[in-house]
C-alpha cells in the first residue's frame, strides 16, 4: 500500500468520523461474491431460470445447455458495488445498463465517458469515481443550477454555495462566507474545502472565536464564529489557536490523536492529570460514532 493511499485512508477517517464530513475506510470499496443458477426446459419449449442472486463483480454467464437452440447470453446477476470509501456509502445496481454502457448518477466510473451525465467525480477519499450531477463548480454555473459542486452520500450535486457547501474556489461561496478547510491537516487537497463563516478569529465579530463545526447527519462541516465558552464537551475546538480553551464551556480544548496521522482539538473535562483533583485524565477520542471529550477518572 503506497504512502499516498495511506494518507488518503487516514484523511477519510478524520472527515467521516467528524463530518459523516467520516470513518476510516477499512476494506477496499469493491467486494464480490458469486451466485448460482439452474435452468430447466419445459415440454412446450420454454425455459425457466431459477437460483439465488448474490452480489458479484461480473454480471453475465453463458450456459449452452440452457438455451432454446440458439446461442444466447443470459444476464443472471446484477452488479452491486459498495463504495465504502471515506464518507461515501453507495449501493449501485449497474446491470440494467449493460457492460460498458454509461452509468446513471451514483454509478461507479473511471472517466467522464462512463457516465450518462458526463461527470465522473473523483476524490482522494476513494478509489475510482462516482457518476454525479457535476465534478467541478463550473458545471453548476454553466447549467444555472448553483455555484458549488458538493459531494454527498449519493454523489456530487450542485448547491447554492451556502454554509457547509464544498468549494473549489472563493467564487463557489455566497457573499460573506469564506472558502477554506473545515479541519486543518498537513496534506492539502485530501479533504474538500467548504464555505464557512471564517478562516480565523479575526474574521469574526468582536470577541467571537473561529472554531470548526461539523454536522454528521447533514454531511456538512465548516468553520463558524462562536461565542466564548459556548462549545460543549465532545465538540471540536480550534486546537493550536490562542483562544482554543476559551471556546470551550469547560475551558479545556484537549488534543485527540488520530491514528498518529494528525491531532485535532475536542472540548473535554481535562488536558492533564493535574486538572482532575488527584484523578487521571483520559484523553478524548474520535471514531465512527463521533467525537468524545477527555474525562477525569
């Protein structure tokens, strides 16, 4: 496994665990199994095919003994793919279009030619691509359907460039919003930028703090201006900034290590054992269920 593949895998973990914007990718996105079929010929010359279909990476089988006299190929099992990559989970049946035929939105692809929409959205978060309404912001502008091409659970769609929408440039965000990373990571380009209220606290009104905010259910995340002391335990905080502790209701923005790849801030009860009145500070965590802040035990 290459270094680039590992970095993409770890970055996918961070985004999905915190975004939905996601979980560590784990297994490769394409899985396969084979099914069996039985064909019988009745006395009137008609044939009947029975059996149990299970997901497979090949959708056609040829059985010369099951034909009615001419050479034919019977499509017995639709192809089902599970793109469990980063924050994408898509079960797509592709057998209806036939092998080599352009796929509808949500189908797997390697190039634009593979898609009915002529838009194959690719990302470092997953192998291959997914047929989508768009694969860049300009597609939406030309179609008059939005200014932002945002990746969601079933592919990329055009959006209005509002808070939390993805952006490839500042032009993809509505006035007053800033295109930038929801989470600062050391490898640029792995995670998509999003439209947020700020890039740093200086962009916020007096006294407010620029802090990352993530909504797993809405598949959205961006940086938001928050009141000091308003971020509850278990939510992200702007680790590394001078006002990181001040953002948390507990006054403690603790470090959470992600598989040794990067460190994010999560509000919790403590940062060290000294904060726990002779107890032990158990660090926070970040996983598929979301973030958890540190606790005194």
